[in-house]
C-alpha cells in the first residue's frame, strides 16, 4: 500500500477517534444508588464530562486536527501531527490516572443527592468500558499523529486556486481591478 492511499483512511480514522472519545465522555462512567431509611432510593450518575471536562475538549481537538490535515500545507500538517501525538498520549495518560477525579465527582454527586443523610455513602458501580474506549481512541489518535508527521510530505495538498488572491504577487493597481469589474471580468483571475 502506498503512502498516498493512507491519506483518506488516516483522516477518517482521526475523525472517528475524536468522535468516539467525545461520545464516550458523554456516557456514564460511574453510578451509585443512595439509600436512606424512610426515603426513596436515589441513583446518582457521573458522566465522563462531569468527571474529566478536558476529555471532550481534547476529543474536539482531535476532530479539528483531522480536518486540518485535509486543508493544510505540508508544514502545517507536520505541526498538526505533532499536536495529535501530544494530545492523544496526554489524554490517554489523563484517563489512566483519573481514578481519584472520578471518585471525587461521584462523592460530590452523592452529597448533593436528596437521599444522602451524611452516613449512608453508597458503593460505586464503575462502568469501565467508556473510559477505556476514550483512552483507546486517544492512543490511536496519537499513533496516527505519528503517521501524519511521517507521511505529510507525500500526501496531496489543496491546489493554488484555493489560495487567496492577496497571497499572489500582483502588480495590478486598484484602478486596474475596478476597470476589470467594469468590463465584466473577474479581477481575481
């Protein structure tokens, strides 16, 4: 498989990784049922966004980076690839070490429960699949960042027709541009 054939799969997989991490952050990561004598039980749940607000933000960075690979020059792709490595691996480490943060978010949710009396702290029921999926998505995004860095110069870039007219050397004066408009021609060509 040539490096040019990896262009679309890498971009689509980066998009999927960012989307999966964002989706996983919106799911419930831990829940508990608070029970008190004489009160109805109250189930409290903590989502990934509640426990780790950086996770959905970093997932959006991955999605944006994937879109930037489509429209960027080779140098900018290299920078985006390095950013994907840093974000991907940093977010994976953040998720791997977030146990106390998740427990703290659950404690806050339990204390704000209507059934909490102060001495009836429930046992947490973690839902491990969502943090694991988010972590795996960020690891894959980091690895794909390395692929972007390695192959950025072999992938096609957008043509010069997408560049702004001010980016070209132009010796025409403002009067020439107005004259072209008066004649019905496009002054940017």
